[in-house]
């Protein structure tokens, strides 16, 4: 596989947890082409928000050689990074290098003018600050991440995991992304459009949860899984099931099932030579025509084109 250089830009006050996301996901693995570098304003060290220092392996000049740049969140996000950091990001953006931010990393990218005129996201609690400081952008407070092709932004910590796995999925396909998700014990796929913040009270120890029902559904995606069927398995009313499902996942049962079925279809397209019509039946998507329409709406490509791109990487 052709080498893919991932540069993680650690600015002063970088959040250690945010920094850990791309270093885990894009670390060298036998089945990925990623070459990871942590760079910063100097080639020596950076002080984190927790007060300890980290050694860097490159300076800002490394950004010009990147295929992907990841900008983790940082503590003093209302203060723009140093001018040379902003200049390096601007040059990278103008060169068409893919740039993704995690949490308040969006403030650094915005300071370089790269988010002007775009709809972006960040941690819901920092959204007002981002719009106040950079009025040429618009913040969507209700999503996990936004993919604008070469510019991507995500909400808080766990949404940063979702975004980085999304990048792997775009680059290498669902099977590789799922392998990495299993390795780091993360959810294999959450759509960027899911809600990033769900206001709910803590459940009581006896509270009903639907984790077992979701696991049961994943093993039966080829079946006609209606809300009454799901409710019957969970032992609750259909109305309660719908309410709990949205509370626990941020999406409706219908949307969750569609996402699960598309994910299964992606895996089968990568790993098998089954016809689209056969995959549609196995995933519960009905006909080949319906699968093609749903697949294009969700993935942005046809099943055939997706297979042509990713099947060899799952072999």
C-alpha cells in the first residue's frame, strides 16, 4: 500500500486525551499504510494541559509533507496559536491537504481562516465561543462530526474517535476500520449526524436498557425487525422502546438499523463476491435497487464502486 503520512499537530496546552486518539488509531499496523508523526511549534517538546511535557518528532515544516493533519483540542482555545502555526495550517489547507480537528482543535483551524464560510462542529459547550471568535463560520451543535472533504471537524473526545475511524473507513474500508475499533474497544461506527449531547438523568440501578436487544438485532439484520418485534424482545412497549432507544443511541431504531445494515453491506462487499441482490437480502435491505439507493444516500457511492475501491484491501 502507498504510504499515507499522518501529522498530529500538538499546540501548546494540547489535551492529552485528544492527542491520544489519533496516535492510537493511526499508529503503524500491518494492514494500514499510515506513518504517524507528532509535530509542533518546535522540534523538541510541548506542554500539555495537564502540565507534563511531551517530546515531539518534527516541527511545523512536517505539515507540508502530510497527507492528513489531525489537530487535537487545546486548553487556551480562545487565544489563537502562534502566527507561524496559523501560517503552516493555512499553507497546508491551500495545498489541499486533508485537515481534521478534534474538539477545540477547530479553533486552531479556524484561526488559519480554513473554516470561513463552512458549517463545522466542536464540543457543544464551546460552540458559542467558536461562532463569537470566528463569525464567518457556522457551528452545528447537534452532530458528532462533519466531513467537508478536505476539512473535517468533530465534537468532544469520543466524537474524535468516531471521526478518526471515519477517516480510516474512507481510506481503507469498513473491515479495517472495524478491526481498529475492536483493537481500541470502541464502537465500530457512529454516523456523524448523531446527536453529540443527550440531556438525560442517570439511570437507576434497575433501569431498563436495550443493549441486549441491540446485540440481538445485529445477529438478525436479515429479518424484518419491526419496532413491535424489538419491543417484544426488550419486554417493553413500542413507545417505551422508541424513547429508550433514542436516549441510549441518539437516533431512532429505524436509523440505527439502517446504519447497521449498511455497515454489514460494506463488510460483505469488501470480503465476498456476493451479488448486490444477495447482499441486500442478507443485510435486510430487501432488493438490490433499494440497497443501491440507500447505499448511495449513506456512503455517497454505489455498491459496485465501493467494492472496486476496497475489496482488495480486505483480502
